[in-house]
């Protein structure tokens, strides 16, 4: 079996394991066994439809039906229940559907290509000015998802609302509102909604050109962002000052950047600072989309806590916080800032609350499943498939020869010992 699989074209290690061993991790578990089998088969169809590594229909049929592979159990069951012609048509349509789906997405041949796609999306996120508090929340949302995408090895990732709230350092309701805005702006696509203990599956993408034209969110007194209407005569603010998503991801979930301390605005300003190239308040306001007075107030607090330095009207990142990624926060300093600002321990409280909610939800799921099972057992009696008197109780002799070969220890669920046909044996 292993030698045969090795000879097939372009089958990755994960897809090979899925074909030979089945869904051992429960990644494609559905509401019913049939739903789980369909999802697993569809995942295999996508795996064998990658550009340059496509399988033929004959190879697809052989791998799932003619070979005793664990990943083809659903396909073989489909053939036994509905016939060979129906199963062949169903598997062919699934393969065509997978090829159509793969054709609509970019060609990613390996993890390196996935990292290039993630880097391209990260550059697109950092090139956008995210104005206002909602823009800062959406930027934190995308920043956390970019980290998850790098860990998953692609733009598609799984995450729950509570997990995202812990990564962003905000409330669960704030995350839900941000998800709705990003889906409307077409930065985010919901692939599959979470069920039970399985998180939702999301996919990041760069919006089309027409959706990138954002309306100006500047309020009276705001300096319009560069390139927007009313920006004529405004000095060029694009001098290399931008909010780094990697730097933002390093500090946005800390207690020092909690809403009651430096907040999202302080984290964005901190992520835009550089240890060598200083930026004035006007440039920071243009890069972050914040009001100049807000930037001035936040910079004063950052300087007061030693998270920023100001000289000759320019704001710099302190040298002890600088690294190759432009920001390497000191945990002891951030903890001291949180203690000073009165926000120490709020992140731990949020994580504990979410942990309690997850535990209560699992307990509720277990109790609901148990109640449903008990209700089914009490509502209808079990159907006895093996009639009484088939086996002589005194001698253990089988009286009815039509049950020869069956395992009837459980009269409610008789089983056949092998994969042969009981009708053929009895005949």
C-alpha cells in the first residue's frame, strides 16, 4: 500500500496520511458520520487538484474505492449503498468542484509561497491608514490573524472569538463587531462557522481595488490622510512612518496597552516609532489616522513611562526597546507601567473568565448529549433483530441455519465477522 501511494503524483505528507489513516485528528469532523466522510473526501479532492499535480479520475477512483484506504471508507460505503454508477458520478463531480475551487485562488505550491502571500497581505494592511478607534481595533484584528496565518502556513486559519480577544487585548463584543466590519470591507472571509468545540475557519484576503477606496473618517480639526480629498497643500506625510503590524502584535495584548492605560492609540504610536528616524506629531497623526491632540496626549504619556523619547520636536523609540523588528518590549517595564496605570492583572482576569466560559460550555455540551441520549432511549424501545429461540439456551446450538456465521451475542446488534457477503455464504 505504501509503495503504491509513493508512486502517485504530488501527494503531500499530510494528504498521504489523511488517505492512508483517515481523519485521526478530527480536523474534518462533521455533525454526522456521513458529513465527516464527505468533508474528508472533499479535502482529499482539493489536495489532488493542485496545479501541476492533478490526479486523473482513474487514479482518484482507485485510491478511494479500489484500494482499502481509510480515507476512502465513505466512498466505498457510497458505492455499496447507491451503486457504482452513482458513486462514480459523485466522486467525479467532487473532483471537478475541487479543481474549480483551486483555480479561483492563487497558486501556492509550498510553505514558502504561503509566506510570500502572507507578507503581501501584511504590506497591504500596513499601507492603509486606519482612522479612529474602530480602525485601530480592525488593525489589531488583522495583526492577530496575520500571526495565526503564519503559524497555520497559509491565509486560512482557525480561531475563536475568545482566542482573538485575548490576542487583541479587548472584549469579546469588540472582536465580534470588528469581524463584521472586516467582512463587509472584504478583508475577511468566513470559510466555515464553528460548531461545538471546533472554532470557525477564516481566510484573509486583499480587497479588490474598488473596495480600497475608503471614505475619509476625519472629524472637524483632523488632518486628512495623504491622497484623500482635502489633502491638497498638506505636506507629504509618507516619509517612511507607518504602523508596523509585527511591532503592534508585540504590545497590543499587554496590560500596559489596555484601554484604561495607553490603549490602542498608544500601541499604534509605539508601533510607528523608530530608534533612529524620529517622527513629529503631524507625521504620527497621518500614519495612525488619529487626531493630532490625541497623538500629543498619548506621546506625553509614553514619554512619561519611558516607552518613548522626544528630542527637538521628534519622537523616537528608546534604544533598549529596539531590535531587528524595530520593537522588542521589555516585560518588566511593561508590567511596571501596568502597575503604575492601574491595569495590572486585567489580561489575566480576561483569560481566566474565558477559560471558565469554555469549561462551562464543554460541560453544557456533555450534559446536552447525555440528555438527548437518555431521551432517545426512553422514547422508543430497542429493536431486537435476532428473534428469540434462535439459540438453544441449554445446548447453545443454533436452531435457524440462516443465522450461521453471524455474531449474535448482542441480539439487538448482530455483526458479520468479515467483509464477505452473508447472503453469499448462507446461499
